[in-house]
């Protein structure tokens, strides 16, 4: 699964800004990735940390922001509260505030109070946690999301990095899994500068056979290093000079197989 997560995270991060909080990696820090990839949160966070440590992901335009000292959630509500009686009936007078309940006069920072949107904790400026906010960015990562776009154009919505349990009991992960006519189809994508090692195709075939998948597509960009034909009508190897070209070929093959927006409900 690690390779699957790495491919998708880097592909997404190369195309869009994915907000994250590296000092506090929890479920609210990578919401888009969690919604997009069909993987456990812990696995996703571990892979993100590994990709950052190896330099494959960098933090773009980092800056400091305030967060809840209890749960770490960013972007709390702010309000003025009297530091003596707790009243919110506060009048601002220049750089000071005056409580309308007890009459206390204090500086603005003394009365500034925050409420966490996630856990509801109240805290002041002195108790706040400061975390680094930025965006994940991957350099020169192929955008395999164009494969998903090609499938979606036919009215089908694939799952990314989805797990399928094989007859052996092994759990196999495919880059894309989608349902059509009550059966699953799978797609794996491998991209290399010169040629894709045929071992990746062999691993793919092993996963497909064990999982009992009826329709399987292996994309190799730009090509396999050894020409090979799986010898099965239900397994297609797609070679193309670019991801976009391979996506177009996949779309045409799916249409030929009867999968189109005209018949998908």
C-alpha cells in the first residue's frame, strides 16, 4: 500500500496546494487527502512524514498560526472576555477595554479570548499553541489523477488506493478501483523516465488473479522495458508517452467494453 499512497499523495500535491500542519498531523490537517484516498488515516500520515523526510514533498510558503492548546485545531473563534468576571460585555476604548459588568479596565491582549471550534476549549493568547501552516508540494510528480478524470467522464467514480481482499486472504491495493455492472475493475499506473520494469506488471497480475478481478488495466508510461502480452482478454496493458495519452487510451478501451455515460446510472 505504501507505493500506492506515495503515488497519489505526490500526484495530488504536484497539482494543487494541500494544506497541512506538520507540527500536529491529525485528521483535520489533511482533509482533502483523507477524503480523496481510500486509506487509513495513520497510514496516510506515516507516508506523508516519510515523503517529507526524504525530500519528495516540501512545505510551500510556511507561516505560523494560532491553534488550540488542547487538541491542536487551528482557526479558533476570537472574542473579548473580561479577565476578572468573565463577562463578554466589553467596550473597547483605544488600546484598552472596559468591562460593563465589573468596571475592570485592561489592555486588549489581556481581554482577548479564543474558543476552539473543534473541542470548545477557551484560552487566552498566552496559552495558545503556535503551529506551522503551509502547503504540501511535490516536484516533477506525474499527475495520475488524469486517469481518474478519464473514468469519471464516463459517469463512473473510481476509488483511489482502494483495498481488495484476495482469495488467499491477502489485502491488495490498486491505484483505482471502480464498479460497473456489479463487478469491480482495477487500474494500476507506473511511470518511469525511460521504461517501466516488467516486475510491476507481474505484481499487478498476481494481485488481479488472487482478487478474482474480471477487468484489469495496467498503464505503463512510457512503455514496459520488456514487451509482454498477459494473454488474457480481461487484462489490458496500456503504453503511452504520457499519462494524458494513456488516460485517453483507457477511456477508449472502456467505451469499447460498453462502459459509457449512456449506460451508466
